C-alpha cells in the first residue's frame, strides 16, 4: 500500500493497469501498488493523457469540469475572473470548476454580422485582431457596404465591426463635404485658331452616395471630364476677340452645361471659375503691341484736343485785341513789363525822336 495526499487546489485520477478507476478530491488516500495516480492543478486547464471521452463516463469527473466544444465555424472567448484570457478555436477543451471563475462566449464567425454580446474594446483588442475587421466612417462621410460584390446597405457615420471570414466585404466611403477640383493646363484653340492655356477650378458636393458609387464608376473623373468638355465647347465656339468680350459669360454657361450631368453622378455643382488665361509668346507680344498702339492713339487724340483748345483761345484773344485798342495797349504794356523784369540796365543812344517814340509807347499816344 502507498499513501497519496491531494491538496485543496488539486484533483487526482486513479489508474490501474492503464485503466481509469476513480476521481480523488482533496484528502489523503491509500492506494495499492498496482494503482497509479495522476495529480492535476485545478487552476490550469485539464489536459489528460487519455482520451477525454473515456474519462467523461465518470459522472463525478464530468461534473467537476467545464467542457467547451468549439465547432469549425465558431470561436469561443474565454474569460478568467471577468477578463478575456484567450480565444478558443475548433476543438474540445476542459477546465476545472471551483477555484478559477470561467466564462465562455461562443461566436459564430461564419456570418459577417457580430450579434454576440461583445463590447467594442474586446472586439478591437489584441486577442481578436485576427478575427474581426473594422471600418470607421467619419462624421463628414457616408459609405456603402458591399458583401460578396453586392450592395448591402448605406452606412452613416460611426464605427463598424464584422467577423473576418471568407465572405468578401468592401466599404466604399465618400467625403460629403464641399470639395474642389483643379482643371489646370487646359490647351484649347479658339475658333480663329488662337492657342490658349486655361487654368480653372470647380467646386462640388456629393449629395447622393448611391448614385455616385453604385450607378457610376469613378464619378470624380466623369465630373472632371464634364467640366473640361464644357469649357472646350465654349472656347472653341468663339474668336479670340469675342472671347475677351464675353469672358464674363463663361461661368454661367459652364454651370448650366454641367449641372444636369452632375445630377446623374449624384453631385451638386457649387461653383466654377477661371483662374488664368495664358497666351502664347507671339500672341502676347502682338497684344502688347496693340495695347501700346491704342495708348499712343489716345495720347495723340488728347494732344490734338489740347492744341485745338489752345488755338481757339488765341483766336478769341486776337479778336478781343482787334476790337479794343486800349486792351491791345495794355497787352503791349504787359509784355514790356515782362521784358523789363529780365533787364537790369537800359542804355539809350539817339536823338529826341527815340525819346518821343518811347513816350508814345508808354503813354498810348498815336
């Protein structure tokens, strides 16, 4: 005989000639020499060397264990004392009851929707990273969910989780805010073959995500082409001079032209503008020459106008002097005064005739 002691946190399984006999709980026992005992720690999983089904025929042993069977398409979340400890995949597991508090949550991963009562922190944690796929739709976004290539539903802003399996999931997101597209370097010929390079911009906003993503492919590309074609249609229909005269009509024309096509794309056009119209070097030089010629012509017109006004003024003055001898004399005195201001000394040589002539000038005698 031999004595065996089973402690409080242990369980013992007695075998005789390799055949399971009975379960030993806490206590002291006498065994024959032909019997063998295997002692297990109840704080750890039960992993016997013998086939588990044979052992479970003992009802006492069966009642002492948590038995967990995980199917092929399932996983089981094992919680130890309220904390997630591990994820169990397909197989059979056994844990001792009593000392450690175990909880188990079974999840069917063959579907995509997570209907089990599992909190977000657990789903996004390290242990479930390989079993869960997530998507985050921002407050300014909307998204459409495709399952195996088929439209499933529209997703509003929020956080979403699905089981990771062989079902294909695609989430197409669209920014619902006001956006701007740049149409730079558009090389366009006018009707009279003038080559222009135009830089423009367009503002738009997605208003129908199902039209944008389900009914159209690359809606942003299509919208860009619509603006591009409308701009080319307007420019090529005008001569260069006509374009300069009607440049203010470009924006209303483009907006009206693109609005209907944008609606089929699920988009609302909010604005359009021309940033630059760049001319080739030779055309720019000609335009500068025309501008210089126009300015010179304007300057000549102003000069001729001033000359005409000056001549008219001289003519009026001459008529006044002719009709009024006294005014004529005053004008002579004015000029003599101006001359006198420039002269500091006058030397007069001659007879009395010269004196008389000066007297006549200053006195107004004839």
